[in-house]
C-alpha cells in the first residue's frame, strides 16, 4: 500500500486507527536515536530517513534526483514493516541485530534483505530499533553505500 501523504504526520493520520499509536511511537524512537545529518521525509510512499543532497550530492544511484535512502517504515495490509538498508549492506550489523532480537522478542524474526515485518504492534522491539537506528552515522552509511551497493 503506497501512501500519497505529503508529510509523516499526514501518513500517520491516514493509517488505521489501531496502528496510529504504534506508528507514532516508532517514529518517536527513530527520531530520538537518529544520528545528525539524516532527514525525515516521505520517501517511496513511506516515512523515510535519507541523506539529503546537501550532504551527498550524488543522490541515489538508481535515480540521482532522489536523496540517498537509509531507513523507512510503513503500515502495510498485514504488518508494520521497518526497512533498514544498513542491515542489508553490512553483514556484521545484520548479525548483531539477529543475535539481539531474541533478547527483545519471543517471536521469530521475520526479515527479508532489509525489511523487518511485525504482524502485531506488541511484537515491535522499540528499544532494539532505537539501538539499531543509532548505530550508523551519515558518513558511515555513505561509505558503506559507496563500497557495497553503488555500482
């Protein structure tokens, strides 16, 4: 489900009532832990966190007019999904997250390459998401992106 919301506030406002509180809390945790330099904005129909062109003028290699994406989250039909490109690009970070996850949740980790799916709001390990958010600075992400993803 791709949203046409223009702001994160609009996105949350249009979400199903039973998810609004969870989305607000997830956003709050991310913003509290987000390293300096990343910006929050709507990206790909989701609430996203990007490296602005002012910091990384090259932008995203798939479409240089777009800023470099880093994280996002979305309310999908059957889950709340959290996307973190650092987990996709950095095996050490992926391993850390996968080993920490069972300490915060009794549910099995439902994860794709960069997508972590939560079927129920109470399954979201907010503290762990906060820790993950704080682990990569803008410069770390640019370096990782340029050495592992950008071709």
